[in-house]
């Protein structure tokens, strides 16, 4: 099997590449390294079953050639991270929506199995707990840039399901707060990375708001395993699937866990959202997935406890500082 992974030099994408190669795939990665890192795939560059193409997802003719040469497509390339979306919503919208449009057009032309990576962000600020794949989204006003990521991923999903109605074998995986080794040490797009980076550098751990907002943190090996199980299941075609754990963790508690595991003698400080993101920022208090569909259709359940995943992630961060 020949696989194309867009965004394959990124944090999740590179772990997916590892597993694909370990399972006998020939793998091509398309990544422009805007947020991905060559270091994430360095260990594969001499592998005859691996090819890296450094270019933009918006290069439609190139994407078309790469998809023509493969059997299955994992589309993970996207602009992510609340800070970056708030600062540059136009880049987010163009990259996410046009990029997915380019990928799906070519997958439809050559009739390729495709998995589209989406996000728990599509649920917006819905207060329903847990969130099932058929639940409504609740998004803020379009004038607030924070919601452009959620809207762009929702439109990606609409495109995917529209192509599925034309018969294309496509699935959508909604990732819930994936974390693990290869997260950007600068904290790009991840509260886990930000907390670990602050703790290991001796800085105060900054928790936004009161810290009682909750998320469900999924170790990257579980994220990747759920994604791979999706592509091999015909039952998952035409479906969105929550890929994550339903263990709910308060952000303030996460900060305490990071401090304890790192052994850092740093303070935990609270700052308002407006100080980090500006006066019009909005956030949802709880986000918990209903994981029954992934369990019933794929047999998937997250396996790595948060404490163990944090230890592995912290060890990786320490090696980056050596």
C-alpha cells in the first residue's frame, strides 16, 4: 500500500508516518514545514520506502500527482493552535478550506480512500456533555476570529461528506487534545507543551482563567491508532468519529500534574483570557467526547493514562533541552 500523508512532518503526522512504515506501507509526506519539522521525520529520510516532498498543500498540480501515485490519503495538514488562529484567521481559513478542497478534488478524480483529520473544535462552545458525532455545533459570531478554525474544520467535514454522497470512500476523525513527544517545545497549539516548557525552563506555569475549564487529553499513540483503524474499516466510511479519551481533566489540575512530574519548583499563576488573546476571546468550559461510535465501529478505546503519557512527553522534552 502506498500512503500520502499531508502534514506528515508535524507532531501527529510524523507519528502516523512511523506506524505506517512499521506496517509495511510506502509513505510520501507532503509538508511545507511552516509548523512541521524535518527533525520529526529525519530518521526516515534514508528509508527507500519513504519520500519527503517540501511544498505547499495549495500547489494543486503537485497534490494531484502525489494522490495519483498513492492508494490511501491521510490529510492532516492544517493551521492549528488558538494563538495562531486568532493572530492570522485568513491564513487559517485559506489553508484549511482550500487545502482540503484540493485534496478531495484529487481523491475523487482517482477514487482514493481518504481520512480527513478534523478537531473537537467543530463542537465550538457547546455545553453538552458528552459530545457525540451527531450533536449540534455552537459557534460564536463570525467577527470573532477565534471561531474561524472551528468553522474551517466544519466546512472541511461538509466537503468530505458531500464527496461521500457521490460515493467517495472518506472518513473524518475528530481529534481531542492529542499530546505526546514531538509537540512544539514553544507551546505551539498545545496547553500540555506550554505547561511542560514553562516548568522545565523554571518559569511560572500560566493557567488561563480559573483553571476549572476541562479537556480530555489523548496520548498520540492512541490518536494514531484510532486514525489507522478508521482507514481499514468500511463501516467508518461516510462517518465522523471522535478519537480520544473521555477522561475529563481540569486545566488547573493538569498544571499541578506537570509540576509534580517534572519536579519543578515553580508557581502556578492565573491570567485572564483577554491578556493572552485579546478582549473578544471566547472559550468553552468543558469538552468531553462520546466515544461509543469509535468503540462500536472500530473497536477503538484510548489506552494510555494521562499520567503515563505526561511522563513520556516530559522525558522527550528534557532530551530536547540537553
